[in-house]
């Protein structure tokens, strides 16, 4: 199985993405009371540290309130498994963010509370992701048939993610639904001998889809047996297609199904999502008609930035599309600074220039990076007119 290659990069993405998009709820002034285990607890404008379960606030109608337990964010029981199973940080980000977007179709942030997965723990998740064997009867990936060519049984399932959705009843939280993400491989990288060369086995679409549906049915059946999950708790399963380890776009969700009760799954519904890397290379045929106008805007932005500052190495972007409509844009600018004033001036220039070149009708995130890591993050909300800047340099 493949393990993470870019630990520093993934940690940076998780910390930044959470801080700017999701964990930003911690700083909301709308923290609210849910339950107090010891003594009285009153609503205040800060995250409480007393014993009990509380909620973060929400900065907008499309953000979930989340759960604080005993003054700390309630992390998932299988925390870190997704990142540790993935060799591509873009797969990790798209998988986790895309699953949350899928959840919003059934569990509106206006009505439901987000809770990190509390039913699948790390030990169980790791066992499920291994091969089935005499020593691991619960493995969801097929047994090793001993072959080392394209006739071998590949790892089909790469990762699994759980998200729980709650409602508040009196002074407690009640589970109202679970959303599961299953990340399926489009290729499996393996070694014929320990520490040997890497080989890549391609997995065709029809096989990936069929195996994914089999695994989804088994996962739902196992969840129904977990304590605390009733027979009629809705369980939605989203199927994610992993991209190769060297892809700059990352994978995307391609279908989902729901189990309203018992172990029966509905028919899988298609999800039409694409991730387009910018600037598009010459000869690119996929998505050319859909993203050609955006590509022109991006190249003009790239030229403007590189013309302003002499040490810009490259400017790249990833546009996310759903049903041929762009949903968000992420841009990375890699450069070199020799002083804090250079970095500040360049960051301010990017913030002032970007609205003239990049779309304003979707959310845009721009990360300014050096060899030492991310120095600043600029975020424009959908239909926004300016960028909020978060500087991360401690110099």
C-alpha cells in the first residue's frame, strides 16, 4: 500500500485549509451551548473550556457548526488515516473537501451540525484497507494471488473517510446521518520485491466502478452493526476516483448512493466533477471548451505577476468544476524573497491585481510559497470584491 510522500506538504495543507475554511468557525462570536456535564454553563463569545459538549459558531449559511468536547475540537477516531494512505496531497484535499460538499446536498448546514467521524476508529480503518488474508479476514482489498504482472490483484480501495451529521435535541446531540467517502484507485503502484523498483498497474474504469460498488455495500453492512447506528440512520456513500501520485489536479467524486435503512443501497447517481490544471498545456483536449476562457485569464494573470516581481518561479492553478460550472479556483505562486518588505509588497500587489484577472463569482484561494513553505494565503469569497490576507511568516 502507498503511504504519504509529502508529509510536510500535507500537514501544511490540512492546517491551512482547516484554519481558513473550516476551523475558522472557532473564532466566530456565535459559539453556542449544547450540554454541560458539571455545573451551569452560559453562552459567551469565546470557545468555552468547561466540561461538556459545545458548538462552534458558523460564519455563513454554507458552513457547518462543529463540535467541541471539553474545550477541544472533537477529532475523528480515524484521524490521519486518509493522509497516511495517500501519496498525493491534492487527492487528500479534494477527497475531504469534496465529501463535505457532497454532504451538503442531503444535510444542510442550516439544519445540521458537523461532527468528525466517531464510529470508525484508526485500527479498524487500517484493517479494512489491507488485503483480505488468513490474518485479516476484514480486509476490503482482495487477497494476494501471488502474481507480479498485470494479472495480480491490485489494491482497489485506497482510503475511507467518515463524516457524521447531528441535530441538537434539548441539551444533547443526536446522530441523523453519516456520509462515507471511499477513495478508489485508478492505478496501483507496487513492488515485486521489498525495496525494489516501483511498478504501476492500471485499473480500468469499469472494474473500478464495479469493485467500488461491491465494497460500498459491504461497508454499509458493517456500519449497520456498529453500536450507536440505528437501522434507519441514513448512510450516504460517495465514490472518489484517485488521480496518479504526480497529478497536480487531484481526483474527484464520480458517484454516490444512499442507504435509508438496513443494508440496501439505492442506485448509484453520477457526479460530474472535473479538476483542470492551469495553465493548460498545449495539445490539451480534455475540458478545452469548458476552461479555455479561464485559461486565457489565468495566463494573463501569470504574465502580470511574473512581470512585476523578478523571482517568481511559476504560477499554477487548479479549477474545480461541477456539471461544467466552476465551483472554486486554487492558485499557487512560488517565488523567492530577500526581505520581509519584499514579501509584504508582493502579497499586497497580488491581492490588488487578482480581481482584475481571476474570476470573482467563485471562491478563490491564492497561496504564496517559498522553499521555506507557505508565506501568505489570500482568500476571496464567492462574489467577493477583495481578498483577505493571512500572512504566515514569523520573520
